C-alpha cells in the first residue's frame, strides 16, 4: 500500500503552525508526516489517526460498493457521493491503517 508522507516542519516552537501544516497535508491526501522533533509526534498522530466515524464510514462505503460491484456496476451513489474504485482503494487504506494501529 502507498503511504505518502509530507516533509518536515522546521519551527520547533510553533506547534500551532505545525498543526495547521498537518491538517493541510491531510486534506491534500497525505497519510503522515516526517517528524524531526518529539513535540511533533503527538500532533501528527492525532491528525492522521482515523476517527471511529471515519472507520465506520469507510466500512459502509466498501460494503455498498462491493454490493454494487456484484451487480456489475463500477460506481455507486454512497450517501449522496459518487464512489468508484479509487474511493474504495482509499477507504481500504484507511482501514489498513486503523487495523495496524489497533483501532
């Protein structure tokens, strides 16, 4: 599985800036950070650890897609959103991460 991570945050004292940087990185599709200081680890873990709601949504999405796929469809309307193979692959990655960290 592909786990893109983004670069380092150099300012060791600006933890609010680091948090914004990690949130922006997550929105761009990154799955983690390269942390150069211990003060960055907890924030990075908090931002990139999937929530229980996200995990549940991913499970439901995959189930809905697999049901549609069994009927010959390659896309499905899932809770008002178009879902296809790319979305399922991303959701599977989230579930793999959750399983790897014991969620």
